[in-house]
C-alpha cells in the first residue's frame, strides 16, 4: 500500500525519537505528537529540525526530519 509508511509514522510519538538536550530554532512542537503529525509540520515549515517541548511546555530536545526515516527502536 502506498500509505503504509505514513500509517507506521502514526504509531510512534516525537518523544520516542527526539534528541534530548539538543536545541533548534522556531516554534516548538509537543513531544506527544505522532511522527505522522510532525512530518506535516516539517513540510509546512520547510525545515529539517524542530524544537520539542514536553506536556508542561519545558524544552525536551529537538527532532530532525531524518529521525522519521530511522527504523523503530
């Protein structure tokens, strides 16, 4: 199926792939977003790295677009 990859991205969250301690410029995304949701943010913002915050709004790290392409841990 042509959308299998996107469906798989919907099964994991940013929190599972973020790079703790890293920083990035721009408006942060929530660590609870699915990888599918954050993929849309990458495309809409034309960036390859995003800052990530936890549920309390505290910096949690960053996620890179290439992190979406790595196999699930």
